[in-house]
């Protein structure tokens, strides 16, 4: 999807993005589905990737046993919307990214986390994951009024992604920057 522009020159929030007539959406190639236990190995491989760990809140390597325990709880958590993005044209259901929204109780906020497969980096996959998951978040929890993204200051790709999709910088806490999208 092309980046829309607001009249003041800033990127339009995802909720306002529209395709220009005659343009094809990159997101038409992809679909979202709930995360399943069958995704565990791929998600763990991405999470334990050196570049991912370098910019993560928890930087150590995670064991398969610990990951499975966490993933089972994450899938069952009713305060969490957890999806994977996959290429609908691929021969197999191979996930390319995951997006997770964690509700912050009694605040009207959800925190978003995106994890892109190392092979998907630099291809706009994170943007597609945001585009396709935000409408589902709104339908799932209409009371959410803000989405927060906490990004390591050295994660330039994520900072650009959130800034270009309507998130605004809120504050910093050490190496971490918080961006917010008002819904």
C-alpha cells in the first residue's frame, strides 16, 4: 500500500490510508491468521536471530521448552491478539511475520509487537502486518483508543515503520522510545 500524505506533510495513520485508483496493494499478496503451536519453531528461530535479539528487551537465547510454555500461554491469553502473516501465493503456509497486541488493563491501550522473519526484512512485511491487523484489533476490542509501540532507539527500521504509519513519538526511557497511535 502506498504511503498516504496528510495535508501537513506527515504520514497518514493507517486508519486513513487509501489506495490511489489503479494501484495494487502489496497486502493483497498476504493474509493474517491466528498464531498456532505449529508456528513455534519458526517464531523461535526469528526470535533467537542475532539481529532480533540485539534490539529486543530480552536479549538472551530462548530455549524451545521455554518458548513453547510462553507460546501456549500467549495463544490462550484473552487479553492478547496474536497473528501471523503469510504469503497466500506460497505453496505452503510459511509465516513471514507475527504481530501481537497486548492489552494494558483499564487503560484503553494496547501495545503492539512485530516480529519479521529475517528473510522478510526490508520488503515492507512489517507495514503489511500493521495494515492487516489493525482492523482486527478494532473489531476485537473497540474500547482500545491508543496503540503503543516501544522500540529500541537503534532499531531504525521499526522507528521508520511506526513514524511513517501515523504513530507519534511520546517519550523515551533509556534506550527505548515509545510511539503512540490514537485510534
